[in-house]
């Protein structure tokens, strides 16, 4: 499989995740508290990631997340050059998704008259810096991503895994969102934050983006790396060399 096809798959899959995920959050802001809320957002992310991973895993491995690509690099499953290319493709797909979500919801207002895009910060994971320290936000994102990477290795990377496509991975994301979304937005994915967040800040709807953005790289990369290395060394059967 050519690298170009793999990168196209990574960009498309990450686009799907960010478009549906950010769109679900914006829709919740539009409809108000009586709508599906947190459960609906969790289900939307879980379903679309299940579909996107299943659709791309036989082409690119279905990473769709810089933290996953970095974890695969650390466990010697992808080269440094391909890791960088994957991350760029993921960020590009996420940014296109953010632009389309902005086009859909721009000009719409919540029941209180506030811009939907600004109220939902375009569906970008964020945390309340006045109520939570940066260190705690990083810790939460690391814990949530640890769960995600454990699910990825246990249901997709491990050759002994049941053949369930991306379903187990999607369920892990949905569960993480139910636990962590009210705290940090439960990103677990630097691209999921970067794409919609960049569009939101460039359109004047997320002034805190750059101040918070490092959290959504450090936490997922560290948590994912720890889970991947532990699973690779302690649980997986040794690969032939």
C-alpha cells in the first residue's frame, strides 16, 4: 500500500471523527439542555470512530490520532517519517472538518441568544482554567488516553484479538467521554482538539485555544505511550525478529 493512500485514509478517517464529534457538540448547544447532551455526544463519537477505524484499518492501520501514531512509533510499528506524515494528514483532516462544522452552525443561536459556535467553541474539547490546573487537565487526558490505547492494543493490535473491527475502540472513546467530557472535554486526540480549535480561534470563537492547546498534546501522548509500551512489553506475545 502506497504512503499516499495511507495518508488519504488517515485524513479521511480523522475528518469523519472531528466532523461528527464537533457537530454533535454544536447541535447539543443549539438544542439546549433538554437535548441528548453528554450521552448523545458520547454515542456520536463512539459510533463514528467505530466506523472510521473499521473503514481505514486495512489501509493505514486506522490511527486517526497523533497519540496513536506516536504510540505505534514507540513500539516499532511505524517509521519516524511515516509517523510525522500521519500526524500531518490527521491534523489536515481535522481542520477541514472544523471548517465545515463552522459553515454549518455559523449564524445559529442558542435559546439564550448566544452564538452556537462560540457557546460550544465549535465542539472543541476545553477545560475551565479557573476551576482546574493545567497539571490536573494533563493528568485527566493522560488517564483517558491510557484507556483508549489499552483498548486499541487489546482489540486491534494484538493478533489474538477478536475480529470486531473498530467497535471496541469506539466503545472505549464513548466510555471515556462519559467520564471525562465534563472535566476536559475528553479529547484523547491532539487532532480532535487542533482542527476545530484552530478554526474556532481563527474565527474569533475560542480565545483560550492556544493557552490550553499543549494539554491536549502532552496528556494524550504521554498516556497513550505508557499504555502502548506496557501492553507491548507485558501482555503481547514476543514478535519474531
